[in-house]
C-alpha cells in the first residue's frame, strides 16, 4: 500500500496542487498568447498603415502639382498680357475668357481666372460659376494681395456657399508695375470621396492644427488638441477660413508608442475608440496628414489569442492528465497490443487477398472492354462488307461498262493509228483517260470505305461531303433500281465524329430505303439535311410500304431484319444506332401518314474555328 493510499489527505493535497498548477498554466498561456496575437496584429496593421499614408500624401501632392503651374504659365502667356494691357478691348477680353475655358477643361481644373491689378475679375473659367463671375471683387483675398506684393500667393479656406475646401495658387502677371494676377482654384472633394468610399480614416490639418479634409465629417473643421498651447481648449477662428465647429478640439490620448506610430484613444459620436495613429508632414504646404487604423480587429485578435492560448494550455493540461492515466493502463495496453497485432496481421492478409482479387477483376474488366471495342469495330466492318456485298453487282456493272467502252476505244484507236489520224487517236485517248479516272474514283472510295476503322480522336465532319461519298458508293444501285433520289444538303454543315462511319450510316439508310421501294410504281427517296436549335437533322424518306407497327421498336436490335433470307444480316441499323450514339446523337424510325418510312438522325452541330477540317 502506497503512502498516498495510507494518507487520504496527502492524495487530496496532490490533487489540489495539480489543479492549481493547471489553472496557473491556463492563465499564463492565455496571457502570453493574447500578447503574441496582439503584437502580430499590430505589426501587420503598422506595415499597411505606413505605405497607405504615403499614398495619401502622394495623391494630394499629385493633385496640387497637376494644377499649381497653371498661374505661372498664364502669367507669361502673351494673350493674357495683351488683354491686361488694353483692358477696354472687349474682343481680347472675350478671347482670353475662351482660352481660359479651353485650358481649364484640358487641365481638368475647377477654376482659372485673371484678375486686374484693382482686384476685379478680368477673365475667368469656373465650372461652378459660383465665385468667379467677371467684375467680381477679389481685392480683399489674401492670395491676390500676396501675389501683388510678393509675386506669388497661396490660400487655403472653405467657400461659404459651396462648403468646399479650396486651395488657391496665384502668380503676378508682368513686372513692375504688376499688370494683374493669374490664379487657379484647386479642390480636394474627389480625393475626400475616394477616402470615404475606401473606408479610410484620414485627416489633413493645416499649420494651426485645424482639420480641413477628413473622410469622417465629425472631425472636420476641429482643432487637434496636440497643436493647441498648454492650458488652451481652443484657438480663435482666425480669419474665418473655415466654418465654426462647436464639437470642441480632437483629443488624441496616446496609450502606447510604437516606433513612428502611436496607439491613441479618440472620443467619437459612437463612444471611445482606439486607433493606430500615424502622421506625415507635407512641409512644402505646412500641412499634416493623420491616418487612423481601427484597433477593433486587433482587439478581436487579442481576444482570439487569449481563447486559443487558454485552449492550448487546457489541451496541454489534459494531455498531462491523459499521460498520467495512460501510465497506469500501460500494462493492460501491452497485453491488448499483442492481441491487436495478431488481429491486424490477419486482417492485413485478408486485405491483401481482396486487393489481389480486385486487381484481377479490374484486369479482366479491361480485357472485356477491349474485346467489346474489337467486337464493335468488327461488327461495323461486317456491316460495311455486307453493304459492299449488296452493292457488288451494281458496282461490277458500273465498272464493266467503262471497261467495254475502253476496249472499243482501244480497237478504234489502232485503226486510226494505222490510218495516221492523230487527231482521232488523241480524242480516243482522252475518252479512255476519263473512263479510267471514273473507275479509279469508284475503286478508291470503295477502298477507303472498306478499310477497317480504328477511331481515335473525333474530328469535324462535313455532312455534305459524307452524303456525296455515300451517294458515290451506291450510285450504281440507284441506277439499277430505277428509284429517283433527291438530296437537299446545305453547304458547310459540320458535326463531330468520323467521316467514314457517317458515310456508313447514310449508306445503310439509303440501301434500306432502296429495298423498301422495290415494289413501288414510282419509287422515290429523299435525303434532306436541316439545322434547328444547334441540332443537325439528317432525314431519309421513302414512299415504300413502311415498317409494321409491331416491329418499330425492334428495327435497331442486332440481327433483326424484315428482309427475305439472304438479303441482309440485320446489322445495318444496329451498327448505325451505335455509331450515332458514339457521335453524341440519336436515331429513330417512324412511318409517315402519307405512306413510307422516315429515318431521322439528330447530331449536335459543330462550328469549326479556323481549323483544318477533315471529312
């Protein structure tokens, strides 16, 4: 019996100590994890904040530098100087106003104007027409007085009528005495709108610390408390450049310094908020850019870190407790392990045997699929050979006629040759050559048709050329049957498949139609191709007796035929059915109300894209 078992209080003390250590580990893990999460979040936020404030600065500089040179250009413009030199010449004055309009629109600026030395607007372009009407008095404007006195002046303020922040840049025209002043009005409303749209928290303050641009209207026209003298709540409004804001100064209470940035707390209409705060001075204008990044995500990350740290610590404590219990059960586990190893070995053997059987079954299935493909190709070949057998008598007749004619022309050629009639000899040779070419075309297409197909990748097939090839193959049969065959095939209609197989399908359907009209007084067959909703329909219509209704569902079955014994194998329509299905289409048969049979093939249309089309 152990000491702990002998003294229950000692066991309780051990349990209490373990619980205290576990609680301490969980608290410590939660604290350190939330610190790590907070630090990582702040670094990431700081890495984003610093380049973003640089982008804001670049955007403001670009907006000003895009326009602040215009007064200088106007000051040296001869038209401006000429118009100011002769103020009573209305033509020059109107021309100058038109020129300012063109320059302002090309430069995409809000307002350009030329002021006489007495402070009256001499000529202007203003897209709002609120301020710079001709003869308006600008003599009290600071930028005008500065330009008249020092040659250049600037002014930042808010127009009371439009409530827009406006930055004026002015330049004197001429030397001594000054002939007038050229000025441009720069506005930042588009930049401010971009900040608001992007969800930025950006403030821009002037040299006195007054915010004149802000993505949040609640901060606008308020002083930043850090810029106020000690003990002062607010400075007087000065020259009235901005509207009076009664919300009081903005107080950025610094909570923590982080390199170039600070963590501050700011009172907003929605309560006290924490931000990561960065500033950047625009020394050339005396302005300061302030960017605030919301700390809500950091605080959320910090809470997540605390939860994760506590969870990890809890898992660690649980693991320690588990290891302790595991140690107590180690002996039993070793016994169970031996038994388990035996069971696993047996199961592994069974799995190996099952896996071997599966591999054998897969291999057998693969061989069966190959045999099925070979059988399918053989059936197609048998169908083609059967069709060729049915066409053989007509083809022999078609070839014998040119052969007989060739023999006749050869005999007459010898006679003409003995007579020395070269012209007749040449004529006979041309006729013999034409007959030989005809026989070559027939035998060449028969050779292609009879070749055993080994389909690979499907290709675009020209339906018109497939119909022409099929008609060439059974041309002799058509002639011997006396049937009238009409074809109506549009040009440049393509489907995806194999040209020889499509010919085989059309030959099978035409031969069946020829058999169907053998006993008809006026045998007629129509082959027409139509396009409807991206589907190509090939119809073979005859005026025969039709198919008995009880056989309509069997016509595509292998070895089913309604022909007499010796007239067919019953494979043609079955093979045609398989080919059309491989093409992604369908084939069906039906009887027509006016008599006869209609076989319909429907295939998806294919639109070739500047590719070489094989048919």
